[in-house]
């Protein structure tokens, strides 16, 4: 398990009860980083993709590398208030309260095939909102790609129920 074994777990961070899956230990290892990015490229190099979207903020690290190697452009989906030009916004529920993510209105053209990347899928709230933003601009979501799936939190199922294809390199279940 070259990828999973390089991911560090920090119990009770950022709050009690959360098992934080820290991918910085994977990314700092040149072998780990290469295996991770190469696996994404192996999966996507033959797929019909026009553009890569990365979700704030770890999705930027992965999405940037993936877009570059696929020879495609990169688009950030950011937490609210960070993007300078006109944006589309999508609000989603958190455990307590709500959050909002944004995308530049001119970031994706109608009919473009979009790969959406983030480091981890937990409840799926962020990913579903990102999918809605892409659709608002007329983009077609080809797949969601993650390093880590946390099946106990149901995010992957939620995305699949929305009709999306989901890929994750590894999972932490019941641990
Ligand atoms: P969610 O919207 O619940 O799917 O949360 C996804 C986002 O929160 C991802 O961008 C992750 O980076 C972060 N996240 C949520 N839970 C964890 C966790 N247990 N370990 C690491 N990151 C997490």
C-alpha cells in the first residue's frame, strides 16, 4: 500500500472525534508524490478531459500537477471571497452552519469536460457543491478524483447518487 502507508493519521484534530488523514507526509516523499500523481495520470491520460478543477486547498497541489501532465488547463474552486473576478457561488452545509465556495464565471466553457480533484472525500458536501458550480457554467463532470475516501461518512455514495463517477486511490474504513 504505497499510498495509504504514507498518509499520517492525527487523532482528534482539528477537534475531538475527528481522525485527520494528513496527506502532507505522502506529498513530501518524492516516491509517494510520484506514485500518487502517476496513478492519476494513468487513469486519466486516455480519458476525454478538457480541463481540471481543483478544490481549495489541497486539491490545488494535486490538480495543478495532474493538469500539467495531462497538458490541460487548471481552474481553482475557492472558499468565498478569494477570487477577484465575477463568480458563481454555491453554499453547502457543514456540521455547524454553512460554507460557500466560488468559481470564476468565465473559468469553464459550455460543454467542456471537467475532471474535479480534491485530496479527500468525507461527507461529500464540498464535492457536491463543486459539481454544482461546474454544471452552472455548463461544464460536464467526467469524474471526481481523490486520494482518500472515508466510506463511513458516505460522501462517495452521495456523489454516486447524484450520478457522478468517483475514483479514490485508497480508503480508511472503520479505523
Ligand atoms: P466533505 O465536504 O465533508 O467531504 O469534506 C471534504 C474536505 O474536508 C476535503 O477537502 C478534506 O480536505 C477535508 N476533510 C474532511 N474530513 C477530513 C479528514 N478526516 N481528514 C482530512 N481532511 C478532511
